[in-house]
C-alpha cells in the first residue's frame, strides 16, 4: 500500500507521504478496515493536497497518504456512501476547498451557515417543527437544533452549528513562536488536553525532550480535568432529571477538584500549567498529599451519591432506555471517546496508542455499556474512579523523578518539511492536532479535530423516537463542544 506508517507524536518527512489517486485511497480504505482520524486539505500553489490519516487502534499505528487535486478537478466519488464515518470530514473539506464529494448523502454546511440552511423536513398534517437556539436560555454557546416531531415524539433532529468564526487554525500559522495560550483557549473545558496535544506536536517537531517529571505532571492534570468535568456532568444530568440533591452534591464535589488545580497552577482549569518544554508548576510532596486527601474525599462523595441515584426509581426510569445509540451506529458514525465507549466501542487513545505512562499502570478499564443515558452517566462514574486510581499511581511514580527539571528551554526552530499527528485523550475523547511544516520549518497547515466533530451526529441519533422533553437530558449526557466544532 502507498501509505506511510507512523505513531502518535512521531514526526515523519512530509515529502515521504505518497501522492496517489483518490480512487486508490478509497479502495485502500475499504480494505484497511481502520478508522479515519484525519481528512483535510492544504493549498499547494494552484493545487489542493488532501491528506488522509487512518488509525489502527489494535496496534497503535497511524497510516498517512495524500491525493492532489489540480485546479480543473472539482469533484471525486464520496467515501461516505460506503463509510459513513467520513461524512463530516468530507463536508468540511468541500466547504473549505470547493471539491465536491459526489453522491454524498448529506452534503450540508459545517460552519458556513450564513445563507439559508437546507433543513430536512417531513410532510404530514400532524408533523410539526420545534426550533431551539442558537440563543439559549442557559449561558452556553450558540447552536441551533431543529426537531421534526409528531406530537411529543421526535422523528428527526438536525443540528446546525458554525455560528463562531474564530479562525483558530489560521492563528497558529500567523502567530510567531509557540502559542500555548492559544492552544489552551480553543476549548475552555479541555484546557489540559488541547495544550498537551499542541505541546507534544511542537516538542516533536523541534526535537525538544521534556523530563519524565513534566510528563507525569501533565498526565496528573489531564486526569484531574477528566474527573472534574465528569463530576460536573453527572450533576448536570441530575439537574435535568430534577434530582436536585445530586445536582448540588456533584456541583460542590467538582469544585474540590478544580480548586486543587487552582492551587497547583493558579487557574481552576489549568491555564498556564503546560508549556512547550514541560510544565510551569511543580507538584511537591505537600501538594501530592493534598491531592490524595482531596481525591479520597471526592471518591467517597461520588460513590455515595451515585449509588443513591442508581437506586432511585425516578432517576433510573429517566435514564434507562433513553437516548439509545447502538454499538453498530456509534461505530458506523466514527464515534470516539466517552460517547463511543458508552455504546460499547472500546476506543481510548491513552492505551491504544501505547502511552508508556498509562500502559505501565495496570488500571482497570470501565465496563461495556448499552448506549443510553444510564450508560453515559455510569461510564462517567467509572472513569472518575479510574482517573483517581491513575492519579494516585502517577503521584507515587513522581517521587522517582523529583530531582528532574519541570521545564526545559525548547528549541525555537521546527523540523523542515515535517508532518506530525499528536493525539491526547481528553475527557470527551481524542483531541487531534496535526502540524505540517515547510522547507524553512514554518507551519504551513495546522489542523485540529475535537472529539465533538465526530460525535454531534450521535446526539441526533440518540433523540430519535424519544420525547421532546428528553432532549435536554440526552444533550447533557453527551455534553458536546460547540467551540470545538466552530474553529
């Protein structure tokens, strides 16, 4: 096959990436039975080069190839017809470069929604539409939800995003030097995951080697971020079921975690903690003891509150068999992260891509789930327990490297003509940053993929055949990112 094989956070020579026909790529992808993690374009003079990155999670390898479209070629046969997971990637590529995937079943805008949007409509005397957003009752980001209903029953949900045009990817290219503050600002509830993915990409491109101590501190922060947001989401789910005791307790408990992050870094969400070259703040023995004490308290409270909720008939009846997404549907749509795992698709880049710090810990993976709100709630609980276990083991390992520096001065120049894919498993799922450099080591393309990019369509599937009143509960059970989609 005409593909370059590499690994997570391993740079390759961009000039070694083959340029083959789009039909050859399609034929290869059908045979490979892998999943797509990258499908994006780059302007090369008058041509457009399409990069395709596939992942073999079983062996932790990435496969990369490309196709070149000259100016007179404005279409190709869509991948989505046979492989639905490509649908959002092809829509984005078409929107950015005007190269049409022919016979794509749902070729609608991803972010460019200023003109009249072609909503799907159902006909019938008893069919009615319910429109929600883009301005919401809560203080959340803009997104529009259009329901096609018969009575209270939802037959279809269409989600229209794209209200924020921030130009984030271009900012990485235009700004000089390293941009950790930009990286941690892309998605405010995934500061650590985004900054970690960015920093690892820049360190690999610059040949900067960071200490084991810094690597451990980053992963401790990543797991604290995961635990904190999961606890908050469990409270939000409780709130949408009018189980106010759970909402209050989980909300308070989340604060314990993020306030500890504040003590470590000066920010409740970990802003300023990670820099290219390592981390800016240490975790000494005193802070480690504080973290462990906090985690013990959090675990007891989460255990007690979760067990009470899962024995409460009103909670169980609202969550079980509500918002079901089957394993087959999740896999077909290319779901990732927590949403995928809640439907029984076992993907976790911490372990799948051979992160030595994680695979050495011998931690228990969460249960196989059934794809409903109950599964998404319970999986969060299991992942909180898992994160607490991981943090404690990492804190113990930290003592082995206490004499190491937490931050080294990074090399300022990036490798020439290089290509690197950096994946960090945020609490929603894999955050993917791909960087391509030119002949002078300058960034030519910086591509970001948030896990929500894969998972928004799962929410649309989840609400089908549910009542309209179940939508807030289904929505909170995923808690997908608007800003992670609207780059």
